[in-house]
C-alpha cells in the first residue's frame, strides 16, 4: 500500500464484516481527530436455509475506523451457534 508515503490518500476497502465492539478510542494526529473501535471479529460465518447468518466462535481482535461501521446488529446463542439479527436481511 502507500504507508510509506506521508500524504497519500486513504484507500478504504469495503467488505462486510461482523463483530462485537469491545471499546472505542479517539486519536488526534496533526489536528485531525479520528475515532476507532476495537472489535472482536467473526472470521467465518455461514447462512442457513432461511437466510440467517450464524457462526460458532469469535475470531481475532482488530481496530477499525468508526466511519466504517454501517449498522448495529444483535446476536443470540442457540446451543453452540450464535445467530446474527440483521434488520437488512429480514
């Protein structure tokens, strides 16, 4: 990427990921404030016959810029699977 170039524009990658927010932090650099979320990602998820997303475990932790958070979803557990309630998929 362009990490070695000081004034390179950001190249945002758009991908749909799900995770659980652990906490938020703000960072000020060159008079510019940014907010980040430290999330526990869901690395692998699947879709059942009814279109509901489910997974069996959380994955690694990652910082993401809050501008990249599109919506909030809910999770609930049935036996050993976690289901994601996403209003956009209902």
